[in-house]
C-alpha cells in the first residue's frame, strides 16, 4: 500500500478509503470460503484488502462476521470488503454493521442503481442507512461523519446495460469506484462462456471504456483477476485496484500441482 501524505496508519479503513479515492494502486484478494482461519492468514500477507463474497461465495452472515473479525486481527495489512448479495439496504447495512470497510454492490445497471447503493451506505441526510454499528463502531465510526469518511461503496459493472451507462454510473455523487465483474461482462458481451476468447476484442474495449469513464469522473476503477500476473497487467493498463481470486480455486490448483509432482513418474493409480 502506497503512502499518501496525511493519511492514517496503513491497514485502517480510513487509510484504505483515502488511498482508494486518491486512485492509488491497491491489490486485494477474494475469498469465497467460510474459513476465518485461512482468511486471517491471507490478511497478513500484505494485501491491501480482502473481499468476502456473500453473493456467489459459500459464506453466510455469521461467516462474514467471523471473517471480518479475522481480517482485523493483529498483523493484518488488509481491510475487509464484502460483495453483498444484492443492491438492497438490508444486506448492505448488515455487512457494514459487521465491520466491513466497504461494499461491492453487484448488477449495477444505471445511475439510479448506483445512487441507491450509495444511499444504502450513507446515513441521513446523505442516504438511508439505518443506525446500528454493532461491530463497526469499534473500528469505523461510530459517528456518521466518520463512517462516511472511512467507508467506501463500489458499483459492479458486469451487464450490457451497466456498460452502456457506465459514464453516468461513474458520475454518481458519492460513488467511490466501479468494479468490473469479468465473467458476467464477457457473457453479457456475447461470450458463450465466462472466458470465451471469441469476444476478446469486445471485452478489452469494454475495459478501456470502464477505466476511462472512472478516470474522467475521478473515481477508482477495479477489476477481478484469476491471478497476480493478470492483476499486474490490469493495473499497468490503468485500473487503480485489482483483486486476485480466489481461495477455493487456488487451493484446488495448488493441491493438483502437488499431486502431479508426487506422481511425476506417471505411476497409474
């Protein structure tokens, strides 16, 4: 995490929010497993954030709470973000009350969707978040002004409609950034699968449009990636934050690699 003069200590929600809004390069990791012990270890590796997937991941609310607590333990360099299950005040508020430093809101199709997401994150008069910072008051807030300063809201661009309206979405007052969901976006662009190379040109053009719109609006632009090499490539292209994904897939890949090495001589089993 790069230092910005005047920001709080690295690894705090206030510092993360300041760096994200300054469009400093940030790297995170994505967790889909309800495994606070492994999430805690990942949070100590040097990532700027660890995102918990409450939409497609295998994590219920109790797991989100336990994992956010694990991310915040001694030695962590990261803050916890949550991809909520829907653009709805209830899951957004619960994730924030549990101590998330920010939310990633899926399926944002237009500026009104983005404004609704922002409103769910901000207390009145800036929004409609209900006051009840059960855990977040220990780390973020508890005053509304502190929560507004230290909590971020990110809108996912992953549909054809969202891409068509990306400039208006990025211009939404109070939105801190946009986040590309590459699998859904590639399918939305006509891909037969989430990695279909037949729409590679259209997909890359869409990424240029997203990061250009974000830069013009002065907000952060992020993207999901399968590995660190891809994340580095996207940051070099102009994305300001990139996520490496994910614990379940990487566990399987490493286990398969060890199995292959153990059977290198090709013995049949």
